[in-house]
């Protein structure tokens, strides 16, 4: 069963979609910055639902079918984006869920697990960075050619940095075709080199993402939110996380290489899973191992009745 639904959190409307039996343990999928919920592959979501989970994915504010915010008149912070996660759970009447986050979604999951332990049954962070370590600053230094500072997180791989350095020197994409082409090229860089890249399928996905957006380009509000509050990431919280935690990283991660081990080292009892050949995307070739790991991990706790 698949059900689409709009929910409200404060003044923001969020698109959500539910899969599976509502009586099954709830899994909330939290995608990364500037990314729509449909970036979670349908096939991966289907595996989780078939494995006996109630799966919910959603579009962040300023992405997809969710509210496109006028940042100038209604600015928001990453704390607001984090609170949207809780707002989705509240709208569904779910007191606690298994939180599975990808990239910045994993960072949001860490934040919630530290601040609201009663809302998180288990935490899974995929391709993410440790909360409070200012991964965004490390990325900006890499893009501007500034060397790492003592204590910095490992920087992105050169291919990722070179891609954005070239992009910065060119005019920004001006129409649907150009923007879709840029996103396809970016997906290729994020994709693992050892796994075949299906360019045609990626182009169809990027066209779908563009066409379902309320206001294409509004996802840039996430960057504005981070820039407006450079100290948005709270520090020193990972040691407080009590939810069973699984950290997943691909062995060919291009954006946050080695960050997974750092998360696992800071969260008591966390487990680290390295998926051979995976990059920063979620291609079909990793679905079986990834879904199996999530199903096994989320079996460690059960949801209270809703």
C-alpha cells in the first residue's frame, strides 16, 4: 500500500508518502540537503516495506511538492529543518520511529537522537558526517583551495572538488534542460566508479525531480539557511545518543570519505558498515545489502502502539 499525504508543521506544508502496513514498525526516511524525498529509490523503499516496515519519506521544505519558502521574508534555520522531521512524526501520530538519514539527513537524525531520545527507536546514518564537526566549512575550504586545518574532517575526493570548481567558473544552468544535465553530471561524480552508471535512468529521475518541484531552484534556501547561521550545528551531543545506531559508508564515498568511522567512534555502541563499491548514491546494486542491514538493525527495537 502506498499513500501520499500533505502535512503541516508550523507554517510549512510538507509532502509525505507512506508505504507498507500502518501497523508495522515505522521507519522515517530523511534525505539530504536540497534533495527531495523521491531520491530514496522506490525499489529500496519497497524492500523495506516488504520486510515488514511502515516506511515514510517526505520532501524537505523548499524541495519537491513541499512549501517553497520566500527566504527573504520568512527566513528559517537548520533547526527548523530538523524540527520538520519531528513534525512529520507528529502529523502521523507516531511517538517514536526508526530514523534513517542519508547525507545531511543522517546529520539531522543524529541531532534528533541526541535531543529527543524518546522519539528515536534506532538511528541509521548513511553517507553522513558527525554532528558538530562543521563538514560544510571543510567542503568550502576544499572548493576554494584552502588546505585542511588541524582537526578538520577528511576533505572530499579531488574529482568532487574539481567538478564544482569547473561549475563555479561557468554560468549557472538557465533552463530545465541545462539544470537536468548538470544534475546528471553531478550524479555521475557522486556515483561509485566501480558500479555501472545508468545515465538514461538518472536523466529520467532528474526530470521527474525538476517537474514535481513547486518552484524549481527553491532548494537553494537550504544553503541560505546554513549561511545565515554558520554555528547551526550543536557540538558535543553525539555521546548522548542512546538509540542503537548503525553508520553506513561506501568504500568509494567521494564527499565524506572516512566520516562514517568518526560518527561510529563518538556514539556509544554504534556499529559501522562499509558497503563495498558504494559511493554517495543509492544505486540498485547496493539495495539488497543496504535494505538487509536496515531491516536487521531496526529489528533491535519495536515501536510503541500508535
